[in-house]
C-alpha cells in the first residue's frame, strides 16, 4: 500500500487540470483524451487573493495545467502559478504548463530604455513556480522559447485553420487573398498563401506611436484585394 502511494496510481499517470478562465476548453481536451478533468477547489478571498486545492492525489503523476492567459490576464497567470506550485508541493512527477495564449508574449524585447522584457518574466515565473515544460500556440515571436530554461512545445494552428479555410471556400480558393495586418507578419502570411495554393498576398502598411498604447494607423493596403475573399492572418 505504501509503495502504491509513493509510485502513484497507474490510472493517474496523466492528469489534466484547469483554471477558471476557460474550463470548457479543458473539457473538450479531456474528451479527446478520454479522461476527466481533475476536480479542483478554487476561490477568491475577500481581499482578492486566490486559493487552490486539488481534491485527489497527484503524487507521481504527469500533470498538464491548462490555462489560457485571457482577460483578466494577470489573474489568469497568477492562478496558473498557484496551481503549479500546489502540484509541485504535492509531489507530481512532471508539470506541463499549457498556455494556448501566453500572456505578455508581445513584450519580448525592449523598444526603449528602462523597459521590461515581460515575456521573459512570465517564463521565469512559470519555471520558479515549478513548471518543467511549457506548451503554447502561435507565440508572437518563436525565438522567445529561448527565455524558458527547459523544453517548450510551440504549436501552430495553421494546419487546422488552413483545412477550415479550404472547406469554407471550396471551389473558389483562387479568389482568396491572404492579408498580413502589418509588415512584421508577412513571412507568416506567405506560408499561409503557399498552403492555400499560392494565391495573392497583401499587407496593411501600419504605423504606431510607441508612446501611445493601443493605437495604430492603417495607412494603406499594399497588394490587390479588390473583389477578393480576404483572410487576415495575425497572432
């Protein structure tokens, strides 16, 4: 009996847990895997602090902590960190932080002096909390994987979305134009265009004042999109 406790239960080698940001996503993933999402007790104290506790043993298990860093983003990140810390202290064998949307990934470099590199900070926090591995989808910059001291599985949604576009525009794919929202995403847009049969490519010439957040000016569209079914590709 003692050895069974130390080794973990055979039917619990793979465990999926989720935060409160997007529980439906975790349920869909669990259904595909043929498992259940491990029940978690989570609530907020009156002062805004969070509490997390797992209702079953996770000792010796490989645990995947699914949390997309969506609004409220800081709460989403902090909750995932607390969940990871709880798993580490409960003797999980391995912990993978699954972040379909990784918070602060767009802040992957300094534009001016005295700025943080917030993407690096998030990776460091996940590592410090106890994550052994990270999974994410379509990072803003693929090279930011190097910020994490451990393996990073960088997944891309392109194959799945391209199949959807093909079905959606079946029979007239030649009228589909792939549009990049700015010059920085042209390379990705080119990959999309190739996957869709080498159709026309365009991009939006955009300017941004880095001193004014959440504001950008679309000056003009470079490329022929007149009469086209446009697919706008962004991260």
